[in-house]
């Protein structure tokens, strides 16, 4: 079952390593037909060799949240913030809004993190994100 949620945009698993290593220019074409700033949430899966984490950008609350069950120290904020700032400069006018960083340790496995998404978005963890 495919659910389309117009309030959310989910990036693929290659997104975070690309922005971390190469910056906005390496992925700027990925959203050329999407205004990510019109969404409520941006979902960025993060794979750290041994486990999965998740970064959620809440565009209503101007928060960049990082969920990690192992309390990792991945420097997620700068790559995501710099991507957002560059994307804003490329597609929007006016000053770029300030975001706050929130690192959230959850003693849950990946599926349980997806269940958190259900409470935020109303989608089931078993439904496919598009």
C-alpha cells in the first residue's frame, strides 16, 4: 500500500551521505520539482554503518531532530542545516529562518522509530512512504 502524505517529504538513504560529503550541489537536482519548504516534515534516514538513525526536520517548529537509539555523536546538524540554507537560497527569497538542534536518544529499534512517525504524521509504520 502506498500512502502519499502532502505534509511530508522523505529523502532516500543516499541523501545524508551525499550532503555530508559533497554538500548541496551534489543533490540540488533531487528536489527541483519539489518545494520542500511547503512541507511540514522532512524525513532523512541516516545509516551509520552499524545501525540506522533518523533526522526529522520540523519546518513548522523550525527544529532539526536527530533520533538515535545508541546515543551516537553523529554531527548531523551542520550538514542538514547547510543543505537547508543552500536550498532556501536557490529557491526562496528573504532571510533564512533559524533552526534549533534537538538530539533525541530513544532506546528503541528502527521499527519503533517508525512508529514514532505514526504519532507525528498519522501514517502506519508498515505503510510505504513516497
